[in-house]
C-alpha cells in the first residue's frame, strides 16, 4: 500500500507541475492577445486550471469509474470555494478586494451550480443531462464574457510561438499524470477498503486545486485580485457543468446519490457563504477566511461519517 501511495503522489505531482506550466504559458498567450486581466483569470487561466479535473474525469469515465471522477470534481470545488480562498488571503498577507461586477454575477454562479445537482438527484447522468450541463456552462461563460471582451488584438512583441508549444507539452503532461492518478487512486481505495469517491473528494480533489492555489496566491501578492478571484471561480463553474457534462456524454453513468445530496449540498452552501462574505464589505478578510477553513473541516468530517 505504501508503494501505491507514493505512486499516487508522484502522479499528482506530475499533474500539478504540468498545470502550473500550462497556466504560465496560457497567461502569456492571453496577454499577447490584449485580453482584460479579469477575463484572463476567469476564462483563460481557469480553463487551463481545470485540465487536471478534466483529464481525471475523462479517464474515470472511460474506465467505467465515474464515481471517482464525480467525487474529485465536487470535492475539488468545495476545496476551491473554502480552503483555497482562505489560503490565498492568509498567504498573500492581506484582504482580497472584491470588484462590484463579481458581486453582480453571483446569481449566475448559484444557477450554474444548482443545475448539476437538480439533474443528479436521481443518481444518474444521461447524455441529454451531459449536453444540458455543457450548454449551461457555455451560456454562463457567454454571459460573463459579453460585457468584458470588446476586441482581441495580437501584440506581436509579446506573442511567442514557444509559449504555445510549451502549453501543448504541459497539457500532455497533465493527461499522462491524470491517467496514473486515477489508476493509483482506485488502487488505494481498494487497499483501504473505502469508497473510491471518498478518495477522489478528499485526496485527489484536494490535489487538483493546487494549480489555481499557486496562481491565485502569486496574483494576490502582486495586487491582481481580479486575476486570483476569477481563476478560482471560473474553475468551479467549469468543473460543475462542462466537465461533468463531458463525463456523461462519454459514458452515461449511475452513482450513489449521496454525492449529490451531501457533497453537492456542501458545494452550493460553500458558494453561498463565500459570496455572502464577499458582499459584506467588498473584501475577504482573515476572519472570514478562517470561517471558510472551519466549513471545509466540517465537510471533511461529514464525508468521513457518511462514508464510514
């Protein structure tokens, strides 16, 4: 079992480092296209950050292990909305400033997170459900983008073909690492005789949040709060809609409905609490970050109790 744990950690490390490189090169490409920083964070960096979950979810679906992929997606989202935001506040050493446009979009976030829960109440995602989730995710991004992107101009001095090549190589690294993450994650679940979804939620899901955590901390330290916030929130919506939808399109699947009733409810509640804190004084402070930590701990203990 020790060897399985070591191999799982190595596979996760490959995913994390590859995602880190992907974010770096995708952000450089986005800047060369003169995109606003908020959009770079919310769409470009977020969609790259979601690649670990995407490849893990696809691998899980293809290997007929959907509960592992779904647990990873929902667990990753809860960690992003609580633990990651809290760590960004503490490790950046200051409060995060919240833009008014982010508060105005909060109901779009709630709506996007509610849809996969409603569709999954029966413990099954069909191809039609998957298509609906992808449409919902696409519509969400369209509504966010339409008032923020006006024109794309290529800055030839900043645009470098090597950034595109390194981005593609990094994505290949994520794909390879994701394959072995699923393999050794399932092996570990069997060794410990626990639900594979629990391993996905609490170990793999937590590991896949590291790319956006590192990027957001770096952005916050340089006072680019819109980049940090956009990255995390964009990743959460993509996970809950587009990625779950892709899983269902590849292979419709059944799962234990506790993932929706328990884990999904925690995901939605985490979003509600986070936006409540953001709206209170347009800043996310250390006291609120500590409360988000407590919420994440409650989630962990609840999952351990429910899946014992």
